[in-house]
């Protein structure tokens, strides 16, 4: 049927989630392209191929969905994203608009407020000492600053965490995790829909600026609403997990935290290395738009291809000593923000959040230690923490 090596790993099983590293290595060893009989899909876990597929949007399309479901055959659980689940040229038109409203100049404009909020929060947690790093920092900070930037009011912001969890669970099979995330999904989806409406968005926030593009006739107002939905889908839960892993990584690498604390110019490169090593997004799918040959293996048209982002970020073919946290390595070409035309449009905001928060923590916090074992938050496509008990000592 296929000349790809057949592997019996289930990337959506508890077993895989509990310990993805040996499975990633097995997938890489099996070959550049494998066939996962557990779900009848192709898979790639080596850096070179994952990177090449992400950059080849013509052969590996996104309109078939970024999850296991093939939108050409199955009905999506929500109207497809105009960004994530679309191909050029339709994708290009809206992507250009969203890129413009999140341009480097706009993101720099967010900096003073992001830094002010980070400083307040860092001072508060330093004074508390014992905290849950997930609730009190990693979720609290993006929930403070990102909805403000979009122009979403204060009430009900916790829906953004729940919605992020729904969206990322929906990229897997219709399993128990999916059903659990979708339990009581109605009120969350209603809250999201209500907050993508123009009258719910503060003037001149990122959301309102999408509607201003509609005023100019560049997109329709229905498209503006869907693009605001993209910001609310991908803008909070993802950064929360990235920040949680950064805290976890510093707590388990005290010498590296001491270096970053004493020289905050290291915050940015250290965060890239956290993104490489922790890979908040474990996996993403593409769909073959035609028959494609990858490293000598034929993949027929209209097949789902699973990209093991986390494994690629630790592929020894690309990264020397790949499991080591090394803030001196050049890590910025990790695949945690994707690559190619669909590369994370909010990456500059995520990086700004990390820079502001950890620079503020460097001022206020001397040591970061685990105060207990972290609890995972199982998700079909995220590498997520539910709780991270931390003991902080304040700077003198
Ligand atoms: C990258 C990403 C993840 C989830 C949702 C979306 C994007 C979206 O565009 O809705």
C-alpha cells in the first residue's frame, strides 16, 4: 500500500503524551516519512522534512485542516479559520492585513504597557513566595496584556484559556480529551462569538483595527470577526504554556536562571531555547494537495501528514546535544512558531510577553525553585502544564 515504514505509535495516546521523547526518536529512526497505522496517516519527525513541509504550502495544504480531520471529507467543528485553515491566494489576502495590524511598529507600541504590567505582577509574586506558576504567572500575564491589546473587556477572560484548550484538542481525534474539552462548550463559544463583534472591542485595539480594514473595504466585516476569533483562539493559551515551560525550565536550571537574571539581554535567546526544548505545540497537520514524493517516499494526494514539531526541535541531525538546555545555542530556527507562509503571525507579541515578564522577574526574583511536581494538562496537540508549584525568593 505504501513504501513508508509502518510504525505503531499513537500520537494521541496517554502513553505518547507521558513520554514523547523516545517515541520521537523511534519515528526519526524509522525514516524521513513514516506511516502511522493507528490513525491511517503519514508522519514526519526529522527537522529537515518537517521544515521543508511547512515551507511547501503548495504540496502540503492547510485548507484540509491543521488537525486529524480532513476538511475535504469531514465537517469542521467550527467554521474554518481564514488564516490557519486556508491556502494562498485566499490566505495571502487576509494574512497581509493581520501582519500589518501586528507589525513590528505596532508591537513596539505595546511594549510600555506590557512592561508596566509585567513589573507589577513580578513584584506581587516575589512578595508571595509560594505560587502556582501556571495560574499566577503563566496564565495571569497573557490574560492581563493580550486581551487588552486586542480590546477585549475584563469580564470572562478565563474563557480564552478554555477556548484555547478546545481549539487545540480539536486537532486530534474525537477521543475522550476532545469530548471533555467540548463539554459545556456552548457558553464558551458564545462568549467568544460575542467578543469578536465590533461593539465589544475597544477603539483602536488590534480587534478594532481589523474592523477598520473592513471599513476600507479590504475585508468584509464577517471576515474581520473571524480574524478576531483567530487572535482569541491562538493568542492566550499558547503563550501561557510557553511561559509556563520557561518558568519550569528556569526552575530546573538554576545556573541558567542566575545568568539570565544578572544579564537580561539573555532573556530573548533563552526564551528561544525554551521554545525549542519545550515545544508548547507538539504536533500540527497538513494535507497533501497532490501526490508528493518526500525523500523517495510517495505520499498519495489528499492524505493527512502529521508533523512532529517537538521531535523536530530535538532532532540530533539538526541540534547537537538536543536534550540539553543551552542558552548560548542559536535556537531561533526552531519550529515552535512554524515556518513559511503560516508561521505564527503573533510571534512578535509572544516574544514581547516573554521578554517583558522575564526581565521583570529578573528584577524582582532571585531564585525560582520547584516546590512540588508539576502537573501535566493533557491535550491532543499541546504540551501543557496544569499546575507548577514554585518557591520564589525575592531579590534583595
Ligand atoms: C495557530 C492557530 C491555532 C489555533 C487557531 C488558529 C490559529 C486560528 O486561526 O483560529
